[in-house]
C-alpha cells in the first residue's frame, strides 16, 4: 500500500535539516522518517523489509 502526501518545500527543508544536522535529542524514528521523506521527494521507494531487518534502538525520552 502506498500513501501519497503532497510535497511541500517546508516539509523537504525540515527533513533535510534533520538528516544533515542530527541533534542528540532527535529520536531514531525521527531520523528514519526524515530520511524516508527525502527519498520519497526524489521518487525513490523505501523497502520495509530492509528496515525491519535492522531494528532501531528504542526511542528514549530525554528528561
């Protein structure tokens, strides 16, 4: 199943900012979502099986 959301310059800029300059408070899931957003903007697909093969560290809340 594919979902298509309209591309916006702000969404692309936010994703690029997260991927190119990760901060300690950025969760692994945010980095993954930003990366997938940039791939989608380029018309590329993300293989869910490959993502599941290498699980992310659990998201941790920073106090």
